[in-house]
């Protein structure tokens, strides 16, 4: 029997929409957009469903980047796609035009700080910057501040120390925005929006 | 934006990494990545503590999008595999054998190099073969980083030793490195060349000691309200040499 070799790697942590799509593509290997959406939207939670257009956007980028191949156009038949180059559990970061993106600045900082162990904001900024994708000083400063509040870093003067035990995984913690409706008459938060600002690319 | 990790590494070295050891670390890993298929793919980067190995490792890890793990003395076989899988972002399987397969599969597919820091611990516990297993199964470029005596310690593991493509000893900091560090770290005070010369001499090639001394000079200059400092103004004040202070003699 000729079968694809068994895959034993599945990604850790909560998955973004793109990561869910990527995991499904690795599972299916050959698929139509409909197959893909059906595989991804198995849960009952309708809010978490991934729309066709989102899947199409990501596929367009992957096809242009040469990671996914497009089948021949056959009339009245849905287009079939095939995963040509499996690059592992990490979903490729690709723009819609097919150019690849480097890891996000936050991910790079998160990685750099566990190696450096002890650092100043400026050192972290230098370590996490790569040509074409520099990390701004203000960005490094904000991020370190938040991680210190979360107990990942300990601050002493201008320097930070990474707490090894708080290395929870390869994905960088994200700073989210939540909007709340507050009523000062009753001193209550009446409504809170869903958090915004998750890395979803 | 180029997505090719090789060119990324090269550009990076030329642009922002003026330190000799960083360039050396880049060159070493690049040799493992671009090696012809018949050559082994493990490289070893070693040197005394304080030579800036970890800083170099950080820059290399970020530029090559490598998987980085730091070995610990408490590592069992299982803990080692789990740590590497955590770095890869993969949910670990139950047994060590399965985890080893997972690591190999993920390294092959993603084509990421593996960097193992503090590899001395693995050698001391006799578990360095873990790394060899992973290398054999994936043929992924692997860089192990450790202290000065690492190549010597590895001689006992002949099968591992034979698979090392290149041994790269970290170099002591040069005067150029010292100048670059001054530019990078002490923005508020200008330290003149004669004093930098002295700092370099007293620090015995250690990047860490140079940094400590630069911070010391900057701090004292700011206290004295000076924004330029040279050897004459510094006078006979002590610099940090890393040695325990000698007993004061009665003159």
C-alpha cells in the first residue's frame, strides 16, 4: 500500500485561523477549499468557524509562494489543491502576494530573551532585529514592561532577567486590547468586548 | 524581504554585528548548513565563560531561525527531548523513542538548524548521544556550544567526536570589539581610545568584563558630571579584572 508516511507532529498551544488551516492541509494533502473548511470547522462553535474567503486568502499566498500546488481547471469541478512542500508544524507566514514574512518581532524578542537570560532593552532590541525587520526601541520597551507585569521578567534598574520556569513555549505572549463599557453610576463594567490584537498572520 | 536564511545571516553579520565572536559563530553554523552532503553536520563552538558565546548564539539563532535549547544538569533523556520539542512548538509524544522521531521529522521538514547551549552538561551526564541520534535521524545542522574543555571531554564519545565538522574556539575580545562595545553600550559618555586600550588590557579578552568596566566608567563619569573620559582623567582608579582583590600592602 502506498500511503503518505504517518505524521506524528501536532502544533502546541492555541491555534490561530491560519495555523488551523495549515494543520488541516498537512492532514489532507490533496483538497478542495470545501474539504479544507469542512476539516477545519468541525467544532459546534459557529463564531470560531473559518470562512471560505479567509481560507482562500491564505491559499492564494501559499500557491504563489510555491508551497501549495494548484490542479488543472476542470469545468464544473471544484479546484483541487495539493500540499507540495511541507515545512513542518509552523504555519508558513506568507503574504497574499506570496512573499514570505520573517517571524514576528515579538516572537524574535521572546526567543532572544530566553537565550540572553539577562539583558537591557537596547540589547534585546539589537538581538531581535534582522535586516529589513528591525524591532523598534519603543516596541521592545513596551513588550518587556508587559512581560515584567506578567511575571515572565524581573526588572532591576534598566535590566531585565528572564525567569526560566516561565518559558511556557515557543509562541510569544501577546498584548491584547479589551474595550469595556463602564457605568460610573453603578461602578460596574457593563460590557467587555472580545480581546483584539492577537497575532493572527 | 529575502526569506533565504543564508543571505539573512550574511547581511546581518555585515550590518550590525561588529564583534569578532559573532562573526565566527555565524561562519561556523553556516559551514554546517552549506556543507556538501557527504560531510558530517555537527559543529562545536566553545570557549571560556564571559567570551560572549551566548550573545553570539542569540544573534545566530534569530537570524537563522534556529531551534535553541539550553541543556541543564538536571536533564534526563526525557527532559531533553521534551525541551527540544517545546522549542519546536510540537506537542510531545509519550515515549522518548517517539519524541526522538518527532524531533527528527520536524527538523527535516522545517530545515531549521538545532543549537544546543551548555552542552557540557550533556557530556558530563553521558547523554550527548541524544544529540547524535537526532542528528543521525535528521541530518540537520547542529551546533553545540560549551565551555573551553568541551572538545576534550567529547573525545570519550568517539562516535560523536567523529561527526563534528568543525571546532570553533571563541576568540578573546579584540580592541576593535572593545570599541564596538563602547559604542553600543555607553551612549552617554564618550570614552577615549587610550582608556579603551586600558580597559581591553585589564579585561583579559572577556566581553563580560569589558562591559562591566565600561558601565563602571560611564557611571563614575556621570557622577563627576563629565561626558568625556580618557586615561589621564581616569587616573589610577581600579578597573575590574575578574580577580579577587589582592591584600593591601602597607607602603
